[in-house]
């Protein structure tokens, strides 16, 4: 049977679709291509281009296909844009998801994996060396994080009302590429921002070097997108066999890398000298955000396998393909 992957032409979605194909799972993609790229998908993958705002297209699709489950990845994800356009983010991320859940309920589709984010935690009020577990209080600090938390609430209610089996995967900092043509082509995260600066012959900025961390720069948990895609396979397998439940699960590595450590790795991989410009701290940038990944190990038997070197070198290969 076929799994519906929303947002399957996006950076993460295309990795999930590719890994599903390698595992012998059939997928069908719905994507409005607002930020997705159709050529990320091999020709044998069926793609239907429409927005989750379009309930009648969703209804028609579920009438045509008997889906085993849904991996809901489609969303708008730019934090800064969400601050400028909170209503748009609510409409796209929350209302779009409500449409999908309504159609799933009507067609009795009960297996669901939802793409959530560590943004639901906001700035956890914990010491800089403590890990963030799923029981850490959720308190998003921007509209993007609020939409993710609201979608988690909807997921839990959906499970309670319909008997669905639902996992929300709370991704930490996703980076790297499984293949050069699947890389993240946008310049919103640290690694592409540094690549872009280097390409322009500029030095990257580091926001704050006086945090209470190993070297004073912020620490984040970088997870390879291939490992993340594997977590989806494990979550899909788990929901199919489980009793009705709802569970959020962190997906990270369980250890952090500081901005300075990431820059050092980029310098090593690219062979370019990096001498960053130190700028003041940014508001809303906690010292350290590192996942406690014990639940992923316990429930999904999942652990990350790739480290910072693999993340940076695969991201660099992808960057060179798409920016030269
Ligand atoms: N990239 C990260 O570091 C990260 C971290 C945490 C969570 N996430 C979440 O993972 C998911 C995927 O992120 P990504 O990095 O692959 O982003 P992306 O922008 O590459 O992928 C999103 C995909 O969804 C599609 N889409 C957006 N709105 C849609 C709509 N209304 N209808 C149909 N399709 C729509 C886009 O065209 C795109 O293909 C998002 O839900 C995001 O919030 C990403």
C-alpha cells in the first residue's frame, strides 16, 4: 500500500521519499512546489501539484487512493517570515493541516507521522549543559514555533477522536544531503550561510562569543538529513503496528556542536580559511539546544549514525552542484 508524503518535493521530503523507495515502500507526493523542486523526485514517483488549502483536491485524491498512512512534511518554515506574516503561517501550517486531518478522518486513514520542530521548545529555561527531553515545557518564541505546537495539539486530538496512531517528530537542526541533487538550496541556516559568505569572498558572522559554552559560541544539535529520513521509516513502521497513541519524539544526535566547531569543520572540508566577524548576541538565541534522544532509541530503535564531518561534506557537495 501507498504512503502519502505531503511536501515530498522539499529538502527533507525528497530524502524521505528516496529512502522509502530504497526500503521498497510506495509513496505518492502532494506538494504545491512553493518551495519544493519537482526534479528532486525520480520520474517513477507520482507527484500531484496542489496546496493543502485546496480541500476538494485532497478529497478527490483520497477517493482515488487507499493510503496506508500519511507523512505530513509540507509547511512554511522561515522563522523571520513567520514574524512578519503570522496569519499567513497560521493559514498555511495549521489550517492546511486541519484540512488534511479532516480528509484523513473521513477516509479512515489512521497512520500518521508529523514533521514537528525543536522550535516548539522556544528558549528552554534550563542550564546550558542540560538536554531537552520531550517533557521539557513547550513555549515557542515565534509564530512558526506556535504553528508547530498547535499542529501537535491537533495531532493528539486527532488520535483521541479517531483512534489514529500518530508520532510527531521534533527535528533539531537538520543539515547535510543524502545526494548532491537533494540538498537544501535556501540560505537560512548556519552551514549554507557560511558557504554563501565564502562564495562571495566574505567572512561569516558569529553572533555572540561570550555564552557559557565550550568556546563561548552557541551550541546546537545538527542531525544529518539521511539519519532523519531513516527516523521517518522507523516511525512509519511503528505507527502501523501500534495501538492508538500520540507521541512526540525528538530527533537529534544527543550532542551539540558549537558555531566555532561548525566553522572549523567547514574550513577543513572546503579548504578555505575562516576568520569570523564577531557580532553581538541575537535576541532569542539560547546558549545551547541539544536533544535528549533516548525516546527515539527506546521507541523507534533509532540513533543517528552520521556526524558533523559527514553533514558538512555532503552539504558542501550539494552546495557546489546547485551554486556553481
Ligand atoms: N529544515 C529544518 O532544519 C527543519 C527543522 C525542523 C522542522 N522542519 C520541518 O520540516 C518540514 C520540511 O522542511 P524542509 O526543510 O524540507 O522545507 P522545504 O521548504 O524544503 O519543504 C517544504 C515542502 O512543503 C511544500 N509545501 C509548503 N506549503 C505547502 C502547502 N500549503 N501545500 C502543499 N505543499 C506545501 C513546499 O513546496 C516544499 O516542497 C517542514 O514542516 C519544517 O517545518 C524543518
